[in-house]
């Protein structure tokens, strides 16, 4: 279905993504993990064609994506929707209008200028918001919502494109554990119920193991791990992050239970010192 072959991106003398290759042969949820600067975000931006590859190819259903320009490129960006860490919403615009922006690639310039949407699109937007549990916020300004709610609006905007693939670049990095869980469960449900492929850059091992069917680990722009969550052992994680034996998964966890345990231990240690 999706094939990435020797994909490379260089910035001057720096190689951000180095000969990355992998195949996605069926709808699946994939987590990409690695340290900051490992090339995860650059890889997703190339997949979406927000950034051009220096070398290599991306093919989908046997058709080359890397050579697309103009309308063909915009069509691909609708098929392969992007969700960002910082939401990229219009703060002063109401929620439903932000969601409707997901149709911009398929609308005329005149309709875009005058903010004209067919009733069918408006109903679809509200249905998607309802599915994500935030239909009651449809008339509110985006800036009035919590971070977790704003990220669900961003997911709804992506779904308005009816994509085959959803790319999520650190979708929970700026969220508290409770909202992180809600967002990840929403992405997982979209994969399972809609049969869409979801590829998410993640910064925590527990999240990748809990929600993903496959995990790809990147280090210095290269893929150094590609396997199931069960194969993502602590030893494999050390290799991905370039860490020594002192590496602790708790330091990357967003699990409420883990955070509570870590906090309790910190309190006990502090009390022991006193």
C-alpha cells in the first residue's frame, strides 16, 4: 500500500533522514520513536510532501508520490492528512469552521474567500466533532478550548479530508496524561473503525507499546528498530535512544499510573532525607 524506499533528506552538510525504507502493506497503526533530532518530524513532513526528499521515493498503491506537483500534490496531501503538535488552528475562528478548513484543497478560490460551505460539509463536520466528543464546542472559538480539545479539533479537520493515511507529529507532546490518553484512544479508534493507517511520532515508549501495532525506532536519521511492541524491549530502547544501563523508561512515560508511582517514590525519598 505505502512503500518508502531509501528516503533521504539533507540540509547542507547535515543528513536529517538517512536512507529510510519501510513498507506498509495493510491499514495499521505505527509509532515512530527516537530522541529529539532523530529525524522523525522530517520523515513525516516528507511523507506528506510538506518537504521534498533529497533522494529516494515514496509510492502509494504503486504510484509515485515524490514526483507529484500542483493539484496532484494537493490531492496526495488530502489522502495523507497531517496533524501537528501545535494544532495549527485559527484561534479566533469557531471550532466548526476550523474543521471545515480540512476541505480547502477541494474547494474553489471563490468559496474559500467568502467562507462558503455546503450544508452537507457542515453536517459532516459536526458529526465528526460528535464522534470525538466535542460537538458541544462547535460554536466556540478554538482559543477557548483546552489543549486536548484543540488537538481533537485538529484530528476532526484531518478527518474532513477523508484520508487513507493520517500522520500525527508528536500529537500528545504538549498534553497532560489524561488528555494524551484521550487523543491516543481517538487515533486508535479511527484506525480500527475506519481502516485508516495512522503513523504517529511519539516520545514515550509506553504510548507506543499500548496503542501501536508496529514500532519504528530512529536514531541519527536512520531506522534502527522495526518490530512489534512486544519486541521493543528495554535493551532495544537503549539502542534507539543511545542510552546506557542507567536508562529508565519511567523518565519518558505518560502513563498516569507510572507518574503517580514516580511521584510517590520522590515523596518517599524526600521524606527519608528529612
